[in-house]
C-alpha cells in the first residue's frame, strides 16, 4: 500500500510540475486552493495538457488523421483507467485516482476531446456563433463542470462554473486572434481574414471584436455572485483568475479593440496589479 501511495504521489508531482511550467497563471491560482484540492487540479491539468500536446505540441503528428488517432488513444487510456482503477501512464493514473477520491464527473471528458478533434485540422474556421458555442461548451464548459466539485460548488451552481469557464476561453480567443491566425485558426466568426493578414483594424473589425468583448463581460457579470456559493478556501483563487481575465478585457477596450497590431497580453506588472487587487478584496 505504501508503495502504491508513493507511486501516485510521484504521478501528482509530475502533473504539478507540468502545470507550473506550461501555465504559471493557472498554477498560481491553483495554489490559492485548499491543499486537499490542488493535486486533483494538477492531475486534470495534466490530462488536458496531454491532449493539447497531441494537437499543438512540438512533437505532434504531421497530419490530422494521425493526430486524431493519438487523441483517440489518449482518451481510450483514460477510459480504460477509469474502468480498471489503474493506468501505467502517470498523468492518467493521477487523474483516475483523483476522480475516485473526489467523485469527479470524468465521464464528461469525451465531450472535451471532441472539441480537441476540431483543432486537429490543419485549418480551423469557426463559421457561426452556434459553432463557437458548441466548441466552447465542449471544451471550457466541460472543464468547468469537472472543476465545480473541486471548488466546493453546490450542484445548483455547477452550470455557473461552466459559464465562467466559457468567459475565460472567450477572453483567450479575443486576446489571441493574431496568434491563432498564425496557426491557421479563426475562432471568432465573422472576422475579416484579409484584415487579420494585413493587420488592418477597420470599424467593422472593431465592432466585431467589441461584440465578443461585451459577451465575455456579460458572462463574467452573470457569474459574479458565484463566488459566494463556493467553499471559502477556493474563493481567492477564483477571484484571482477572474481579475486577470477581466483585466485582459480592460486592455482590449483601452486599445479600442485593436487585437492585431498591439500587445493584448498583460505585462508582469499588470498581472501583479490584478492579483493584488483581487486578493485584497
């Protein structure tokens, strides 16, 4: 039994290091969670990161069918682990253990994987608002639904946690229009690709981005009272994440929705200011 616990402990530690290396903002928000919840968040991140590496990592397969087969194998390994209670891969072993300990709804992850399969294509174009909603429900909202029990959220507000996840992802899509286009991806429907290519921000482009900013603001506003429904120990972490993402929207608005020619990510001092403001509230 001791050897099993030590093996699982090493699996969790591997996931923790992955999160700290690849997503320091999320890592430090996770550090604000109670100690008993953190390993499960690290494990969930590790699995999602594994899928992301298959789709976008430097060692990804060269063609879309091969990437989809790799995603299928990653999903099958998780499903086998959930069925048997064990897995040789340390990341999946950690997530299987976390799911059993905390009764996480990991059966939702195939929906997440469906959204990742969209990103396997060499060229990604989200053509309608309905397509975007479907993509974000599969990816961000699904992660929110799995995270909800870790945040101490009662069942009645699990969908609010899902909507907060969508607000985070939509903010990323707004911030990263230029970077996503470099990967031959356009997630926000209705953007003029010629304008993106030329980095020309005309009134129509600004209006389109402004509409998505307003939508993200509305999602954040609709979940504003969610914090009071969460376990007290997780509130600072959620408050920190919300503050950072809302500051990104502030910056996009200050740039008059020019997400092509100006830096939209936050400078370190801006991250620090957002974090300080959130944690002092």
